[in-house]
């Protein structure tokens, strides 16, 4: 981050002692350390995206109720709904919907005729809007289309807001303290004061919890823990 060696604050990388080495070099080996700086974006968009996300969740819950109400009829007479009962996605879709509608992939939702505004991929901690969701969001914003260059960031903001609501749980992935979102380390359960999720996710969670939304940061430099310790000539645990 420095352009002149005289400005560097870290000394020679000769010797390093690592505490809890199994956690640091195995569990968190690929965890990135990030140096960030302010992005100076308009933070009001996170509140707006949160409102849209809640509207989409309401629409999705209504769609879930409608599909659940006709699920037995769909299973008994799929041809009447234009569905293919021999399709493996159809059978898997029925099974997953009965367990939890949010487990459905977009293909499985289509296979059982279920309307989805967004798809949740819990294992990847990811949520993304479908075409139905994008149209509903565009209508809610009254901005025309997301394909317009001035509106292209909105899907990212809204997807993050949906992630905050459907994937990130309070008192599991994070806690709220003193008007702040504090991340919980998934390996140790410790509070990670001073850490933030990147790419606007932290601001989305702040908007969800109605705490003060801080300025988003941008990544200036990054290195994994494993690669950081490889820079030292000798390593001890």
C-alpha cells in the first residue's frame, strides 16, 4: 500500500509465531485479510433495497401459499398444469417444496409450475432474483429497466438485501451491539470486532436491522492468511 519503503510500518518478515495454528492454517487458511478504504457511495440505496427485498419476500410467501394450496392437485393431475411428471426435476421439486419452498432451484420451481421471485442457495449463502423478481423490483422502484446503465447496480443491492434477510441470521452469523453489526466467527463463535463483510453485504445487514448504515468500503489490497505467513522465513506454532 506504500509507494516508498520509508513509509512502510512492518519490519523484516523473518520469524512469526502463530497461536491456534490448526485454526489459522487449516480452518481459516483461505480467509482473506482485506485493507479497505471508503467507497463514498450513496448509502440511502441500502434502505431502499431493503424495502424492495421485504416486498419481494411478501410476494414470494404469497406465491408459496398459492402453490401449497394446489400442490395435491398438481401431484394428482400434472398434465392439466402442462407439467411433465417424468421429469426428475418435477419429482425433486415436489419433494423439496413440501419440505421447504426456499430449497427449490429455479429449474425445480419451473418443473412444478411454482412462481419464484428469488432463489435461495443456502449452501453458498447466495440469493438472486428471478425474472419475476426483477420485474416486480423495477415496478416498485419505478425506474424502467435494470438494463439501463444508470440502474445496473440495483440488482446487486437488492440481491444483497435478500441475502441479509434469507441467509444471514441474527445471533448466528452476527449480533447487534451498540448500533453496530458485529460478525460472529463461524469457526470459533467469537465476535469479530472491526471486521465487515465486503461488497455491500454489511450495509445490507445494517439496513435490515435498522442500525446506522455506514459508508461502504472498497477493497484496496487483499491476501489470504496462508499466503501471509508464507512470506516469513521461519514459522513457529
